[in-house]
């Protein structure tokens, strides 16, 4: 049978909180900008396909990304 432990449980090494926070902020940064870029790309592709052509789609993508950098 298993031994019964009456003392404090072994929790392993202490948490490296600065590294944890840096990783978390990096992950949220990549998720935010990945979502913005993919959304802008999809909007520009739909605009180019249904409305104006590929050159207008590229210009719209650049405008959306400029607005995202300004507002985010």
C-alpha cells in the first residue's frame, strides 16, 4: 500500500513568475496580432474578389493594417 504522508506535499521547484509572465505576454501578443493580420487578409481578399481586383485588395490590406497599428 502507499505510504501516508503527514507533512507538506512536495510541490517541486518554485515558480519562475517573471518568465511565466513574459511567456504569457508573448503569447497574447502573438494571438492579438495574428488575429488582426488574418482578419485584415480575409477582408482584403473578399474585397478584391467581389469588388475591385487584387491591387485594390492589397491597398485595403495596407490601410487596415495601418489602422490596426494606430488603434492597437
